[in-house]
C-alpha cells in the first residue's frame, strides 16, 4: 500500500496509538483527520500539528457515528483510509457478579460495536478509491487473553475475526483490511490505573513506545501485511491453539 497522498480518518486520534499513527501519516505526506470524545485533547493535538483536522465523536454512540460519517463525507470526500483505533480497557472480576461489570464504561460498545458500524458506514465512501483501506487496532489479548480483562480480551478477539471476514468480503471492492495487533503495554492513557499497578509490580519493565509501534504499523501496511504484529504479538498471532491454551492456564496458575 502507498502511504503518501492518502486522506486518513483515525478514531481516538488525539492521544496514544491514535496520535502516533496520525504523526506517522502526516510525516508520509497524507492528510489526517482525528476524532475523539474529548475536545480539549483534540485541540491539544491540533496545536502540535496545525495541519490536523479534528472532530468530536463518541464511537460508542450511534448518532455520533452517523454524524461523523456525514461530516466526513461533506468535508473530506477524498477519505480513503479508516483507522478504528478508539478503545477502552477495564479490569473486571466476574466473581462479583454485575458489580464491576456495570460500574464503568461499556467496552463492547466502544471496542467492538463502534468499529463494526463505522466500517459499514464508511464502506460506500471508501469504495472505488485508490489505496482504500480499513485498519482495525486489536491487541495481543485477542489471541492470548488477559485473565483480568475479560471483556477487553473478548472484544479484541471478536475484532480480529471481524477483520478476517470483511477482508474477504471487501477485497472485490478494492478495500484492504489490515489488523494492527498492539502489545499489552504501551505508553498510552489506556487503563491508566492498571498500568500504574503493572509498573509497580514490574519495575524493570521497559514500556514500548507508541511512536515505534505506529512506525511498525505503517511499515506493515506498506508491505501489505494484513495482520501486523509488534514485538511479542508477532509470535502470539502464529501460535497454535494448544500453545495459547497452555499460556492461559499458566497465567492462572501464577495468580495473574
């Protein structure tokens, strides 16, 4: 895939992986639009890169998704790349019933419903464009689930399978579907409390850079690598079910 000359829409693009991807595409000579729920964060991102276009949108909300599509169609009809990056991650203990499940944001709506419906909305706009693509940002936990992240892991596994299926369906329309498989810990705002806890328990762990990860994603896209791993997720995506099952069993045995 050619990286320059594109018009790219990135959800959750004001911080973390999304912002790093925006910077990479800008550096490659593409037009970039970012959206997110927090207007202040979008404005801060735009202050760093004045050529960024911004739009407030909550991908978990049906009206907001449709508004984003109509706004994009009216203002950026040349859009040819959609990156479904927005996501949330929570630690949930099902031994407590609905107590933790219902006490926070809905991961299913943001991590799975959002990308599915946005992809469907944008397909007519992407169809027929040169270098048309959808990029779904998944995670290593979609292959090797994290025991303390049941919903997050499930949504990323589902998004992986969704990517596999629509890759085949959309190929005749000239739309490429990439999956960017992120490692579990990056220097982002995702599940900040969980990251603080992890770093306390693992003081010597070197947190991978979002910028390095984003650069690797673009290299994979340029090579038409449709399942782009990074560091250990390169291994996880190719392991057998038996190997993954053993890793998961060992995780519980260690009390994680």
